[in-house]
């Protein structure tokens, strides 16, 4: 009964989203304001209906109505209520419903928020967001099953079968019988990192649809001035913030749960989330040039279109399983439909762009190689290069199997070797950009600003080269990379760090002189009244700290595997803090949850003879799924983590096998992540000045229809 | 007779001595060559789990990968090099068990295409900047006495202060 109601809400939402798109399009074309109003109301109704659908789905999950197929797939009786709720995004149908719901909320917020200020853009914004939403809703409302009999009649039984299967993809699909119990959630997902990771990513994905919608609206109405750029600025930053948080939490989860001592595996699904982040970051930077100098207008359009395409492509990659095998692609109708949608929106975007090129003329030319514009452009080239390398490595297995009929895997060594140096160059542009003035730098001034950062960077590199113990550790497995590039990279980080510090110092000093405030007040106010600029510098600081951790773990990680009898010990030597001795004291068993049993080893850890603590790496056995999961144990410090997993044991624990890792500087990655998020949040936070700028831009566009509602 | 027997016994003693020596040599050789888990993992890291996606053989908990690691141990003990072991698995199970495809034939595209793309990107960047800077009329920025950047700061700080005071 409840499931039927949910299904009706879903179906109505689909119909209304299609209606909203048509009404908005037609209303704008015929200048019929009533239709645009109707479209707006439909957008709100869709958001309401999907909220209802999500609530019903949550109710079904919580009450354990296993007749609903999705509920039986992702929950079981023994699961705690909290995990039953989060199972909403634990499977395909639920994820797509969740995605659609977020999309509907964002669309409603964008339409309501922009109604007064950007009335002329709103109809097209409705068209784009609602068509995107309608596509997603079509996947989970069983609409495509209607195509089954026509396809059958046309003599295409395979396609017909795929389409009729789409019926089962709705989150409200009911089985003919009621199973006694469900399958339960994948044990890997029963961790709070995995609980907030998907929603964060989805918020980021969905968020990028809004700037894209405004871009398309601006293009098609030829309102390509300042307005849309300013309106989408906050949307883009919010989307970017969520996407960044999603990526960071994902890394943190992988490190803490997957038990291989790493946090990023260049897995297709990870790459799917990274790629829109890369192009989105390029967009965030190059859009500043459009704001300040009226340049790169076409390029910005291309970037936001590519980002939108990647958001859809990313959802497709995660949901279709195409990369693990080409055959998985054809097992469900979702893959072909997604690919069709991505292709259609891409072609439509490119056509639109070509017909509007005349309205995107650059207002200025580039004055010099040595200018902020040029560095920003280089930054864009590098982001795009990293994106392309990632994209190529991700889809190469598919290409290879399709074109050459040869299976292949492109693993982490490829990505590290090609993207590593590119990331290094990116840090260099990040360091130099703040020193570059717009238009043209005067050599003397630039040199003066460069003195301290360059000296600090060089001192770091030379100082590190002189440390003999670093040499023996700095070898990247599988490459001939040695100590020099590593120390150069650290020098670069210090260079960037000093540049950022110098920027804060220069601003504070200027403000102190101009306003006569004390240093501390001047610093606080400087940041307060230039949130975007100094928020941006904080983000850069976060990136430097993240890079510190990434290089530390990439180049200086130490690992070993040992089999120990009770009472025996092994040593592992850290490049930074000395030698750890790990002694195996025995196994213990405990009950973690109703359906989870843990076996853990007790390890005594000492470093250079000093007692550090007890670590208890273990394995959790999930009874319902008959699946074991390793639970790593870690000793954290700012210098490094000692990370140990229990790989196995024999004879009830007489002997046991351990893998131990020393992860130098890893915690700076997480600290950097927090700084990064803080900086972004600061840049996003509205300032009264910014509001005024939008008002100015609105009145400057001159054709603002007075609000009637 | 006794002379023959004595010689025979001597020969026997000598040959058994040689045999024991040889055995001892062999055993000690094998012992010296039993690879440590770390050595096995070094090679296993360069192979992909054949049954699960996106994980290397060293980190994979499945039974198949445990057998593969044992096999790597055997091959290492036989004195095979890392490269030979990788080739052994690739020949037996296909190139897709390698973490990075071998550098030949179609697989060269893995490396060549991105490198060409990066070069093309940097080339386009250089060309565009060159053209744009040529096109723009070279205007000398008038030399303003004092610190241009900091003057810009002062101006903006003052402007924003005014806005703030108006509130």
C-alpha cells in the first residue's frame, strides 16, 4: 500500500518534471508568463512529491517491508535502524531516487532564489534542470518498460528484454512473494564514512547541474554578460565544496576501512568523482578571469558543459559497472540509456555554443606572458591535462576490449607516473599566481616578491638533500624516481607556503597602515572583508598540507608482512621517528553488534624501547552475509601513522600474520582537508558587498522584468 | 678381494659424503632462497586480482590471490626475476592481470595518447598566449611611483570601509 503510494508520487513527479520543462520552454518562446508560472509551480511540486517518495521509501526500509525488492536487497532484520535509513543510498534504485530528490530540491532553490534577480534566465534554467531530472526519474519509474512491446514487435527481442527489466529498477518494485529476510547492506558500507560519503558526492554532482543550467540559459537568451557568472558563483562553490568533502571523506573511509594502507586507488569509481572535480576546479579559476577581465568566455562555457557531462558520466560509471567489464554494460538497460543521454546533452550543448559564439567575444586581449591571466590559463591547461590522463586511463580498458579485443587493466602506477609531475606543476602555478598582477607584471616588483619564497624553497630542497637517511627511503616502487624530485617537490611546497604567508602579511600590513588597526584586528578584518580572496588562500594552504601528506605516503611509506607465534615480535623502521617493535600477545574474540563477531589480535607496540601502546587489529565477521572484513588498528601522530592489519591466523591464534605500514605525514592530509573545507566555506559565506554587486549587475543588464508574484 | 672391497667401501663412503654434501648444499640453497612475504608482495603488487576489480594481488584477501602469492614464492625460489614472473602470469592468464599493460602494440596507446594530448595542450597554450600578446597593442603601463600593488590594496580597503560605514 505504502509502496504503491510512493510509486504514484514518483510517476507524478516524472510527469510534472516533463511538463515543467515543456511549459517553461513554450512560455518563454510565446512570452506567456502564465505558463512560466505554471512551470515554476510544477518545479516546486516535483520537489514536494519526491520528498514524499523519499519519506515513503525510508518508512519501507525502517519497517522492513521485504516484499519491496529494494528493501530486501539492502536491509535485513538484524540491521540497526540507523543503517536501515542510510540503506536509502546503499543500492542502485535507492541511490537514483536520492539523487533525483536532491536534484529536485536544488532546482527548486535555484528557481525560487533566482526568480527576482534573473527572471529572464529562469525559464531555461527550469528546462535544463527538469529535463535532467526527468531523465533520472524515467530510469526509476519504470517508464522505459513501456518500450518493451514496441521493440518486441520491431523484432528486437534483446533490447525489449533490457527495457522490460527496467521495471524492476524502481525503488518501489514489489515482489510476488514476501521473503523471510533481506540480504542486508554490504558490510563495507556499514561505516559512518560510507554513510556520509555518497550524499556529499551526490550533493556535489547535483550542485554542478545548476551552474550548467544558468550557463545554457545565458547562452540561449544571449544574456552572456556578467549576471549569470555572478549568480552561479555561489552555486559552483557550494557544489565544489560538497564534491571536495565527498572525495576527502571517501579517501578517509578507504584508509580506515579497506585495510590496504592506502586512501586512493585510481579506481574507476573514484576517478568518476575526481574528473568533474578537476574540470570544476578549472572552471572556478578561469571564471575569475571572466569576471575581472571579460576574457575566456567560450572556454568557461566549454568547461561548465564538460563538467556537467562528467557529472552524468560519473553517475553512469558508478552505476553501470561498464569499466570492470564491457559485458556488465549490456546486462542492464541503465548503461545504454545513460550513454545516450550524455551524448545527446553533449551534442546539444556544442550546437548551442556554436550558434552563440558571436555573443561570447573577448572584451580584452592578453597583455603579457607574465601576468595572472597567463598563469590562470596554464593552471587550466594542467587541470585539463590531469583530467584527460584520468579519463583516458579509466576508459582505456573499455576501448582496448572494444577496438582491439584485448583485455587490459590500467592500474595506479600509470596514474601516479603521469599525473604526479602534472600535479607538481600545478602546485607551482598555485604558488606563483598570487604574485602575478593582472595584465602585466613589472619584473623588478615580481623579483622583490619572489625573494623570500624562492630562498625558503631552495633552502628546503638543499636541506633535505643533505639528510642521508632520507635517501634510502625515497624510492617509488616500480619507477626510477629518486630523492631529487621528492626534495624539489617539498621545496615547491615551502615556496607556495611562504607566498601565501607573504600575501596575508602584506594585506595585514597595508590594512594596518591604512586603517590604523592592531596586527591581529587587521588580519581578522582583512579576511572578513575579503572572504573570497583569503578563503581562496586558505584553500591553497589546505592543498599544500594535503600534498605534504600525499608525497610523504607516496615516497616514504614502509611496509612489511610477518607471521608471528604468540610472544614473538618484529620490527619496522620509520624514516622519521625510529624503529617500532611489534609483539604479538594473543587473540581475543568479542561481539561488536548483534550480527557481527570480531576476532582481534593484541599487539604491544614500542618505539626505540619506549612503550607506545596496545593495538588491536582484527577481523569482523558479518554472520548474515558470511563475509569477513579487516579492521585496521592505527597509532596516530603528526609525524606518521603506524597502521597494522591482521591478515590471518592459524590454530586458533597460535600463530598470526600481520601487515604493518608506516605512513609518514599522512595526518597532514586530513588536517589539510579540514583547512581546505574551512577555506571554501569562508569563500562561500555571503558578504553584503557581494549582494550589492549582484544588484548592480542586475540593474546593468537593463532588461529586468519587474516581479509580479 | 679385500683390496677390492676396501676400494669399493672407500668409493661408497666418498660418494655418500658427496651426496650428503650435495644434499646439504641443496637444502641450504633452498633455505637461503625462500622468499620473504615482503619479497612476494613486491611482485604481487604488480599483478591485478583476476577475479575482483581494482585491487592488486598483494592486498587482495581472496583464496585465488593467496594461491597466486604462493606461486610467486615458488617462482622466486626458483630464481626467476620479477619480470619473468610477471611474464609467466601474463602468458598464462592474459595481459589484463598486469597492473599496467605491456608496452607493445595497441597497449602503447595507454602512454602515447595522454603524452600527445599534454603536449598538444601545452602547445596550444603557448600558441594562444603568443598570438594574443602579439595582437594586443603594446601599451607601457605608466610608471607609478611607489608600490602599485599596495596602492591597489589601499584603494580597495578604503572603498570597502566606506561601504561598511554606510551600513
